[in-house]
C-alpha cells in the first residue's frame, strides 16, 4: 500500500523559513509525479508545487521564487523548502502523488499524505 507522511510544519514569523518533508512508502516509487498542496480554512485545496521523476518542477504563481520542491529518490523522500513566508501561506500542507501528466490540481491526486500545519504570523 502507498503511504505518504509529512513532517516539518510549525509556526514561524513572516519572512521566516520552513522545510517540509514527505516520506513515501509502498508503491510510491512508481509515481511519475509528486507534489505539495495546501488548504486554508474555508478554501479549496490548491496545488503549490510539483516535481516529475526526472526532476522537472512547476509552481503556483503565489509561491514562485520563494518555495523550492526537491526529492531524494534513494530515500523516497519529497521536500518543500519554504522561504520568505507570508501570513497567506498559513495552511495545512499535504504531500501528494500524481500521474505522469503532473497536473497540479486536487482532482488529479492519486494518494494523499495526512498533512502538516504551517502557520505564519505577522
């Protein structure tokens, strides 16, 4: 079975940084694309960043230049480095597995992690 487990969330002040990790097990090695999503209270879950098996990345406009997605395939781990955090980045962040099309939308997610909370105060 596929299991995704996020960690690294926390509370930081505006301008601070956090590094999220997602440990994968099961058949996630067969996933063609992995990504990060986030969801704030009262909002739809939105795509943040995605990375293909080959390392090609994509980002939501709201995080470009501030967030970096990366992976360590040997360790089956996905990362999201978040810099210059803003209060509007406050949300539950979820690790996700997508297919080769790598569409960064919640309707196309195959597997979800349990989420890790990120809170950015002003």
